[in-house]
């Protein structure tokens, strides 16, 4: 398949597009007819026509500078006007020049895009002024503008549709339901986060749970190899051992407290606070502030159901 | 607390909503339920699906209310969310799936149940009756025939009255593209209306 062709023949070249754009206002021949047929089906060429139209539109709005005095006379004396026998290439360039000059005149018709933008108030002020200047002299463009204005007015008059009855109630109910679901789900998600995900995580979790189990199993296995040990004897032995350990721990803690002087310091601090109420109040305030901030941190991290709080407010 | 919410600006309503005031949510709903539903309805052209998508749009907006950027209009934001949902839905629908268990474009189980009843009975449901009347007009039909990209731009511009900049932001496309889409869309509409 040739990329240069579409279902309706060859793509239009730049010359064809320009003469087509010219033909909008001028004579229509067989060539422009076939070009139009191609254009109707070819997005590629449509895009290129749009681009050319934009160029023509820009040219149509260029400001005209007056040439210095006697310009026309000097030009005419310098050139040879094409007669019957003029070479085809010169005739071509003369025609092109004339066409271009006519394009740059302020009476060039407005493109559909220009008119649409004007109708929609989307044209910059300077361009709008230029467009209006042309419109004042051209009923053709004025009619086309009126067409775009009618279309926009028709669109803007279209009604908006109300959603089915009870829509707002259903939205609020569904949202509330979802808010509760999400709070539940986020708690589950937090617990789920503890579940190991990587092989390393599994090794760690396995070690943490496996070690005590293995230690206990080893101890049990060792004890079962000692024949003179009975269950009752073992329990009695463990009980004695535990009692000894506890009393040793208790006496050592008490001794440590007394030796470190912590008890004395606590006593003297209380004594001091009683002596100066201002310090006591400050201490109480500080303690309260710490309490509240820790509760707040807990609240933010545990996340009480937010919707329940919303109801309290409203 | 009795505040006259009708005189409160959108941005302030959003702040009140983020603070947890249910009445602020209700006011936002009553302001935007019509425009949001209308836009989605004209895009998907099915009342049931439009209601489901509009509901989802509001829920997503409300859930993300903490993240609202007051630099932009609230309406741009909610339309952006609604449009994204609609485009997702239309894209999914483009894959032709024929199911006996409800319309392929039904987005929730309830919608599937509702539409599957319609399919089975082959009768015109009240909803269909309403929408056939609503969207039957010449201009509505012409809008319905537009490409989705063109259609949404025309709706946002000429029915919702958004500016070109707002449309660019809602659709996440350059301003030039908004203009091009609008030009082409209006040209197609004009052509279709002239043919009819
Ligand atoms: Zn072509
Ligand atoms: Zn004109």
C-alpha cells in the first residue's frame, strides 16, 4: 500500500490546498471538486488544510504599511508587465504574487475557526477588532457568524438533568457505609502488616517463635532421659526454685532503691513541691499536657472511626 | 449550629466538610448533583449507569476532601474526578463483552441486576422511557454522535460554562487542544444539524 494515497486518490499537495482555499471564494472547477472529495475522507489532508487556513487567517490580519511616496510608479516603471507572449513561469509567479497581495488585504474572509472564536468570546481583543472590521463590510461572513452564534445559543439553552430521586440520600448512605468499612479495614491492615512478606521476614519470625519451642523441647527431652525424675518431684523442684528466685529479686530491688537514695530524693521533691505551690501547678500543667499529647498521638495512630466523630460535630 | 450554607463559598464549604460537618457535604451535593449527573449522563447516555458513576464521583471527592487544593475551583476538581471515572467506564465498555448477567456497562452488582431484568423482559423500563425522551432531540442526538473527546469539551464549555483554562485543567490537556477540539466539535455539530 502506498502511504501517499488514500481511498480517494492522492494526498493534496500544498499548491492544491492553497488553490482549494482560494476556490472557497472564487470559481470552482473539476480539479477543486475532486480535491474536495478527497478532503472529505482524509484526516491527514484535513489537518493540513486547517494549518494553511490558520496561516491565511494570520496573513489576512497583518497590518498594512503604506509604502513611501510614488512607490507604485517606481515599481511599474521597473517591471515588464506580462503580455500574451509572456513565459508561463513568470505568469505563474505574477498570479501568485497578486493572490498573495489580495490575501493580505483586510477584506480576506474570516476562517470558520476565527468566527467560532468570535462567537464564543475566545478571540484576543486585537484580533476581534480586526475580525469585526471585516464583518462590517461582509454580509457573507456575518451570516456565517450568525450560524455559529445560533449553534452556541442552542447548546447553552439545553437543560441540565436532575439525578433520580433520592440520589443525595443514597450518596450519603453509601459514603457512611464505606467510611465505616475503611476504618475496619485499616485495623485489619495494620494487623496484616505484622505478617512476614519476604523470605528474610519468614526466617526472622521462624527463629523468634522456633527458639523457645526448641529450647523447651530440648529441656523436656533431656529431663526424660533422667530415670529417677518423676513429674511430682519436678514440679516441687521448680516451685522451690521459683520461690527462691522471686524472694531474691524482691530483696535485691529493695536494697537497690534504698542504696541509690531514690526514695529520699522522691520524698524531698514532694516536700519541695508542697513548699512552693506555683511549681506544683506548673508541674501538674506539664504533666497534663504530656498526657493529652500522648492521647492525641495514640488517637492519630490507632485511628478512631472518623465518621463517628463527624456526627458529634454536626 | 445553624449556618445558612447557601451563602457560603465552595472553598469554605470544603473546609467545613473536611472538619467533619455533614451538612457541608450535603450542601456540596445539592450544588453539584445536577451538573455532575448531567455531564456523565450525556457522556454515557444511560441513566442507571450515570447514576452509579455520579455516586462514585461524589464518594471519591468526599473521601479525598482533605487533599483539595483551594488554588483551583471546587467545580473543576469534582468534574475532573467525574470525567476520569466516565472515561474509564467508556474505555472498558469499548471491549465488546456480551453477558447474560446484565448490561456490560453496569458498574455495580445492583446496576447489573437492574439492567439484566431489562434485558430479559425486553420491555422499556421507566428509566429507558425517560431517557429516550430526554435524549431524543436533534441536538442531543448530534451531541451523542460526537467523539467522546469532542463531546466532553462541548458539554463543559457550553452547558457547564467552564472557561478554556478550566477545561484544560479538568481534562489534563493543553489549552491549544481544548480549542482544536471545540472547533472540530462545533463544526461537526453544525454539519449534523444542517443535514437533519
Ligand atoms: Zn490526503
Ligand atoms: Zn467575509
